[in-house]
């Protein structure tokens, strides 16, 4: 049995060597695969980090842009309110002018519109201006009805009714007035 035991021992030893080599190769393959997978994971993590950083940068740019847009909108809104306030103050200032200044303005307005005759209607508060205005304009003009306007006048002539009320003048010229006021208020900006 010694020989059989020796043969078995040699076979087992060779089998063990063969198994050790297979295990060693498997360990090497596993180590290599692990190294490749770890390198791939690092590459994926790096790409993911870059994508996250890029996305964060894009979000930051969008956020900054949105904030700037909203700030511009707020500034524009405040500017518009200031412009409206200045126009309203100007209208109030006109209403506080002397009778002579208003008569001159109304007379100049009629001349500017090239109106040669007609019926002039003023609001209730300015009825005291009617006679002096008619005297200044001449006999081609006469008194009309009391108008429901805040200031200015309505002139009826040649089957035409010219609405020269301050409200309409301001409304029709609001865009021009807004530009003028904005240029005066915001030229330094």
C-alpha cells in the first residue's frame, strides 16, 4: 500500500498544487476585476461630480438671472410709480395756477389747435375763467354748458367737439410725458 499511498499522495499533491494555482489565478482575476471596477467607479463618480457641479453652476446662473430680472422689474415698477406721481403732481400744480395763467394756457391751447370759433365749456370750478377767456379769444367764441371734466375745456366748433380736457391731454400724451419725466428723474443712473 505504500506505493498506492505514494501515488495518491503525489496525485493529491499535484491536485493541491493545481487547486492552489487555480485559486491563485482566481484571486488575481478577482483583484484585477476589482481594480477595474474601482477605476470605473472612480470615473463614474468623477463624471457625476462634474455633472453635479455643472448643474449647480447652471442653477446658480439661472437663479442669478431670475433675481436680476425680478430686481429690474421692481426698479421699473418703482420708476413707473414715480413717473405717475410726478405727472399727478404736475396736474395738481396746474390746478393751483392763477386764473391768468390758466386763461393764457387755454387761449394758447385753442390757438395751437387752430380753432377759430366755437362754444367753450369749462368745469364747474373754473366757470369764473369763462368770461375773461371769452374776452381774450374774441366774439367768435361763446359760453357752452358746464362740463364734467377735472380741468381743461371742451370746444364745439364746426360740428366738431374738441375734447381739450386735461385728463384727455395727459392720457393721450402719457407716453411722451413718461419719457420726459424719466429722462429728468433718472438721467444719472
